[in-house]
C-alpha cells in the first residue's frame, strides 16, 4: 500500500481511534499513524486504525511510541553516552527529527575556518573549542581564524577567534584537528554518529559556508555509503557541496554527524563526497600519531624507496624458476 493512501486513511479514520490509548507509528518517510498495534514481529506490524486494519513492513517503521512512554519521556535533551576525556568527541541517543529542528539545535556548532590561503567550514566537537575540518582547508598555513555564529535573541552573532592552535594533521585522510585557544565561554558541539546505522537512500543535510555564504543548508540523500575514490572510502551524497563547504558536517535526521564534507563536482550536480565519521573517530583517538609540531611543520612520514641490491651475483635464488628449469 502506498504511503499517500496511508495518509488519506489516517485523515478519514482519525476520529474512530481512541487516541488516549492508541500507539503512534512513525514511518521513515515522515508520516505517522495512530492506532492499536494488534501484532508486531520482526517482519510485520499490524495496526487497527478504527474501521480498517493495516499491515506494515517492519523495515518501513522508525519507531512505535507507547502512549504511556510518551507521557513519561524526559524532555531534558539528548542522553549523552559515556565518554572519556581522551575520546574528545561525544555521542548520544538522539531521536529522529526534521531538518528545521536539527538546524536550530546544531547550526551554532558549525564554524567558518579561514586562512591566508582560503576559506572553508568546520564543526566543534567539545565544549572547550576542539573542532574538525579538512586538511586541505588549512594546508601549509599557520595563521588560522575561526568564526563562530553565537545564537542571540536577535539571531546569530558572528564572533572571530584568532588564537587557533593546530593539534593534529592527517593529509592521507584529509582531516585536521584544531582548538580555539582564547574562548571565554563554553561552545555548543555536535554528536558523531555510527556508520553501521547509515542506509542508502536516507535523508541527509549539510551545513557550511559555500563561497563565503555563511550557514548555508543543503539537503540530499545517501547515494552510497562506501564509494572508493583513490584508495579512500567516502559517503557519496546528493547534498550540494561547493567550495567553502569543505570541512563542514553532513548530518542525518537524528542530528548526528555522519561525515565530513570534502569534495564534489561543481559542474555535475548530485556527485558529492564526505569522509565517514568512523574515520574521524579514529583520527581523533589517534591524534598523537599525527600531532602537529611547531618546530617542524613538515613532520610526518616519508615513504622511501628500498635500496638496490649490493651483491647482484648472489640473487638467483630469489628469482622465479624459468621455463627451462621447470622442464628439468
């Protein structure tokens, strides 16, 4: 049965259902049903809408809310999962919501990163000012400035922070960890999601500063969650990513960051890529391996070619046997 028909049935039969004890079934496409759940198993859910009974696929359902549970559900905000100081990022149990509400909740944690070489985006991961951006946004630069859009009663107020420290750089996965040094307040931060919960086709949205147009929101879907490009895996998405978006967050409808927007084709719409959040977590957890050294800004690994064999006469045993040797 099509969802359009479901929505029509809900409007027709809404007065025939006892909403005081009925359960709310939240569907993946945004619709909600109210009725008595007659049967629920791993594959199907059967709902009594009043004068008709509807069978739904379990895979199409986001959540079934009990009436009592909704009354007692805490309204204090996200339930953060336990994190250590070394972890330096946060996760939480968030409920699916709309793009408008998630933008209102998390847009303040999205920042603009500028340097003499260019401008990009980033997002804050801790209340004391640690943030993630792309390596290519600050490559070969040391004078970095971060603009944070603080929420006020009159809207958003842009505040620039000029004392920004480079904590770690990993050019191989195009990530950088920075810290705002001069902060006199606690910053709002984002929550990192899990790759195993990402599904192809799910709605996502990006917040960034394309071409300097601050706090721009673009919507799309996950085209694929494991696109291989030059030896790295990316999330491919139709959410628009333009110059200036680099380093910004890609959100799901829970408000979790599932990727770092990294690149896209300017003249080919719908082909955009984000670094998966699992890569971001590993980079943060192993930041000491990529720590930035002010005395040696070119620090890092160099891969050297192996030296040539010195004794070339004693190398026959390392060769594969020839065709003549095989015949013998």
